[in-house]
C-alpha cells in the first residue's frame, strides 16, 4: 500500500518472464518485477503527466513505452502549443480567455457530441496547467520575445514539444519512475483480478508486468492501416502518418471488443494537407502545405475541385486534408506562379518548377492539355475588385477570394497528400478518468488519458492546441486517481 511519502520505485529491468514457447530463446528468464502501484502505458505528454502525478501522490510507478528513447513523446514531439484558459492577463497571455469561452468552443468543435462534464474538467483543469508544467521543468515562450505568433488562447512551448517531453521524462526519472523504452504493451483485459497482469513485448520476448492500477496513455490507431482500412478501404495506405508510428491502437481495440464504451466514430480522424513527399511517419508540422489561396489546386485529372479562397483561417489545413483524401488516389497538386510563391509560407521541400504550365504538368505526371486548359479557364474568369476581394466569374467551382491570374513564370507545384494526425475513436471515461463500460459502470482500476479518450470530449471534431491540453489535464487526473485507488481500493 502507498505510504505518506513516495516509495522508491523499482529499478528499471525486465519483468517476470513469460517466454514464448516458440521464441527458441536460450537466455535465462529475467528477474521478476515487483507489483507496482501504477503502470502507465504510453510515452507522450499524457503518460508522463500521469506518471509524475501518481508519483507525487505517493505511488510506485512504472512507465512502458513502445518507442525507443530517441522517438519518445508520441505526437507531442511535433506539437508547439496548448490551449489554456486564464481569467487575467499574465506574462504568457496579454489578454483574457475565460474557461467558459473555452468550454463553449469545445462544445462547438464537438458538434454537441462531447461529454459536457469532461469538457468542463478540461477547461477548468487547464487554468493552473502552465504553473504545474513549469514546476516540472517545462518552459514557455513569452510573447514579448516575438519569435512566435501571439495567441490569446494558447501558450507556446519553448523548444517545442520535444523539449517539453524531455523535461517531463527527466522529471519523472528524478522522482523515481521506472521507465522502459522499446516495450510494447499487448492487448489487456477489461476485467481481471488485482493486481492486474499486463503482457509486454520487449526485445523479442513476451514478458509480464503486475500493477494495482493501469493508466492507458497510448494514443489512437492512426499508424494501423489495417484498422483504418475497415473504414477507408484501399485509401488507408495512402494516409501519411504525421506523428508517431507507434500508435497501433492494440490495447484500445482489445478493450472495445470486451465491452469498453466507445467515443467518437470508427475510422474518423483528423487530416491535414501535407507534402506527398513526406516520410511515411513522424514528419510533423513542417510537412504541411500552405498557400492554396494564392494559387490553384488540381486533382490527378488536372482539374480544380474546390474554392481555394473559401478558407483562410487555421482551419484551412484540416479542410484541405479532408478534400485531398477524397481525390482520386488521395493526391492533389498546388499550382502557383512566381507572384503567388512570394506570398506563401516557405516549404522544407523544393517546389517542382517549369517555365510553362504544359511542362509543369509533364513533370507532375498530369495531362498537359488538361492542366493548360484548367489554368486558362481560371485566368479568363478572374475579376479584379480590390485587394483581397478578387474573385472569379462563371467558373465552377468559383474562387471567392484572392483570385489572381497565374501568368508569371516560372510556375511551381507542390504535390499534396492527406496526413493523418490522430483518430477520433476511443474510450469513454468519467471525470476521474476511469474507463467506462457500455453498461455505464466504471473499471475502478483502469484509467485513460490523452488521445485514447480525447474523442469523449471532441467527438470527431478538432480544436487547435487542445490535444496537448487533454493529455496534460487528464494525465494528471488519471495519475492522481490511480494512485488513490492503489492506496484505498476506491
């Protein structure tokens, strides 16, 4: 049982062997791990916040992460900011963002399908999050430095998500959390005797951990094309994973099959338009394609399919992600002229260039005659009506804003693909972060935080900066409550 002061956590080492009979290993069985108070599964911000909170509450904590140390952090490695409610201005926020406003935006983003009690927990739980994270060694960018865009609603991490994860991991280690990288948690039971027994795969062996409580912080299933294919069909392999390649969703799938309550919608996900030359996983935020309002976007048939000027807010990234996912072969191309390129955000990938539209089409593998006709039709339809108000007339689909002729060579293109950030299908939890069953009962020793339960708040929606906030707020809740259950049994 937990004492009044944190007990020393067991030193990292392999757990009790449950060697696979088919492995053929001749290595001696490793020494068994002791029974832990809290086992945290995952390696992102939710996992480390849960581990630290549980340890600060006096629990012996072990964390297992499928990723190697240099890739730890899940999607948080590529994040920049957290959405934070604050009642008064501060050094991080020169203006107010009340928790009720945050709550209203959560309701709008979820389309009314999110759990209102969880949304309120998130909004109110974010209020002291900067101070708590700072106490763990996480640093924030101050608006006065002027290196990142000022935001009334979000706090930017100094050094980005990777720096924040490294700080949290170092803090957890100093507190005595036993951390195991390259250790995958296998599907676990929704019910079971205490202590729970959780099978792990480490270094080619199947092993076992035992714990009084388990915190699931292992994300969605965006890196599992087989599961995605059940909804997306043949398009699933063409969805490029923007973040961690370790989000297989194996524990999530097993729990849903056993009667855990689900949130969100199977196959639903957050998509962003990214460069089609991006790596298969872990490309992060720098792979986004921008500049659609300053050019044209065509599909593989070299034809336009959407108004490029319709969306200019930050939502444009996800809007174009969904649009490209519906294109033939899930690919599209942003076409710009020399003038349009001066207005776009620089890309880490070089533009594909040509002196004529026909030559550009050939370089892209498109029909030169069709792309030439598409651009010519657009140029003829452009109506000049003042800065920012330029539009087309008689063109389908129209371009409602920023319509300028594509006439100045060299012409350039960026190939576009849908990049999947995360899935919008996960577990339902209660305000104590306990996993719920389909009949409404809780699993008293099973907790969840982060992307694996975010659909219970956001449904299939998205709200910028909320992912890290859900992980941090509910990670703290899950860790604290898991420690409490390990101590009291309630």
